[in-house]
C-alpha cells in the first residue's frame, strides 16, 4: 500500500473523524487533525487526503487554511466530506483549489453525516445515525482503491 496521510477537520458530531479513522484502519494511513498538522513533512507521503464536514456548501475554512500551508504541487491527493445530504458535489470547490495548487486529484468521497446545524437543529437534525456501517465500509473501499 502507498504511504498516505489523512488531514481532517471534524466537530459537531465527529462524523468526519469516524470516516478518517475507518480509512486509516483500512489503509494504514496516518491521520492528523488540522490542529496537529503544521509540522508534517508531506514529502514522505505518496498520497494526501483532505476531509471535513460541509458548511454552507463547502469544506470547513479551517481545512482550507491548513491545506494552503502545504506545497501540494505534483502530489496525489483525494478529498472527502460528510454532510446532512452526503452530496459529493460539495467536494468540487476544494478539488478545484487543489488542482489550482498543482495537485493531482485522484479521488473524491462523500457520505451523509448527522447534521444539527442551523435550521436542522429545530427539527432534531437530519441524517441521524450517519455515517453508519455501510458508509464506513464504503469509505474503507474508497481508501483501498486510492492506496493500492
């Protein structure tokens, strides 16, 4: 398997952390939160994954700011996210940013995550129970395709 680093931001319900942990378990990837990634040497990794929850249709700003710290030119990268809808199109803005930075985007993954942000809180949230075991199994298959 290729050496992989997963950088993620997860708060509210820990949805994205569950995905990152499942991916690491399936691939042997190292995982770091955006708060603990400043000293990472990306040159030692063959693949870098960037993931977070989605707010207002895009990845958390905290992840984007962390990604901008690194030179990803020429790197194989992938993007992942969790949201109330699991819409993979939410990954497009981060993918575009990575491509503009010279990275080669080799994959994109999204799934539903329990969401109580904004108006969803009034109705008790959406996508309760997600990511579930099927979502985590799909994340594991995704990372295995990326790293083998």
